């Protein structure tokens, strides 16, 4: 089993590895016309932090029928102890063959100059867009011939911006963060992107990390999360007013996670949790299989909501991907 150092768990959303992968299902490519529903997309470009990252290196093997996420071997290096929502969305809830270019990086903030990540080498959202997407993919190269009508651009960012700055309670800082965030979405638009998916920040105030901090800190972070997520909605409306041909989908991980944390049987199709408030030390750095049972933990790893102090297990990601596909107009059920 691959492992990480304990130090990398000290900051929010650092990558956590997982065990060996399962085979991919094969889906035939489809013909595309106008992208209005999930089935019409054949390219997915993804940006974010460790809730999203799979370890993709855009300078190595590109997405292909053998591995629609390109590299590394599916499901990649995730923080979920199994596939994350990107992997599930690409290979389980896809209604057509989808090639996914996942530029997300563990520990990312929107802009490292505004909110410092846990390491200087972390690629921020700004780096992901300006230093990777634009020079490599914006001109629609032969190895990634995407079109506006068949490509979806997904953004799941903010956990580290909130976690690394919530105690400052600095509204001006968030103004600056969202100026950068909005500008990056506009750069994707100028490159030809028209279909966007914006995920808000989940209720990490209810993570084991914050439970340990105590109810006062939890309440403060919950308020900051509410502010941050409200700004995502405002940003979406602003862009829709500015660009009449843009299509902006918004998905609330905050609502989804809250429902699952409040009711362990809320999503029986993908998960039934037996522990939603803690994690087991023996599981926190990854396990030999997705369903490992260590007697010291009492229940299998997949029956915990949280893998470690901050990151959810793969069933949470499965639930997330299923809900996203449904919201985008998907009808397939696996």
C-alpha cells in the first residue's frame, strides 16, 4: 500500500493516496450536437483541490479509451480511498464516452498570493488555469480537440481558502479572491468554454478537524462558509448577465453533505454510514482495499463518512457524482 507522511495532513485538502484500482467500464463514443444535457458532453476539464485531484499530469498520457482520465492508472491518487467524484462522474455516471482532463491539485487555493497553501509547490486555481489549461489546451490541440458545445468546465475550490483564512474574518480578502476566481472563469470563456459547473464548499465545519476545535470555532467557520458559498452564487449571476451565451450549472455539495450527515440513510443507493463524526487512525492514510475492515476500527472503512480529519471516503464522492449527473439531466443509473 502506498502511504503519505502525517505532516501532509496538517493542512486542508492535501492529497491522500488510495489502494489499487478496479477495471473501467467501456462506453462507446457518441455523436454530439448541442450540449444541453450530461449525455452531450465528451470532454470534462476539472479544476480544484484534493477533493477533486487524481494526480493527472498534463505533460504525460492524455485521456484515452483505455483510461479516460489519462494518467495515472485509474482511479488515480485521490483523497477518498477510492475513486473521487471526478472518477465516478467519468466512468460510472457517464452516459457517453467522456475524456477528463483533471488539473486539480491537492492543497490548492484560488490564488496562492492571497491565501497561502500548505506548501509553496501547490498549484493554485490560478496556476491550473493560466499555467496549464491555457498554454496546453486552450488552442484545442490535436490530442485534445474539444469544442464549446461538447465540453464542460468544472470548478470545485474554496475549502482551503476558507480553512486557511476563516479566522481572519476579512471580507476584503474574499472580495479579492472572487475577483481572481471570476477573472479565471472569464479566461476560460475567452478560450471558448461555454458550459460551466460550479461546486460550492461542503460543510467542513462538521469535519472531525473542526469538531475537535470546539463549537465556537465551528460556528464561526460555518458563517464564513455561508459567505463564501453566497459569493459563488453571486459570481455565477454576474457572469450570466455579462455573457449571454454562457451556461452555468451550480451544484451544492454543502446541501448534499449536510443531508448525508443529518441522515445516514439519505442516499441508500450509494452509501449507508455508521459513523459520520469521527475517523479511524488505522484508515486515515489509505487502506489496502476500498472495503478494508480493521478490527480496531469496528466497521469497514467505507462505512465511515470521514477517511481522516477532513476528507470524506469514496462513497461520499459516489453520491456526489450521481447527484451531479442527475442535476445535469442524466438518466443513467449504475
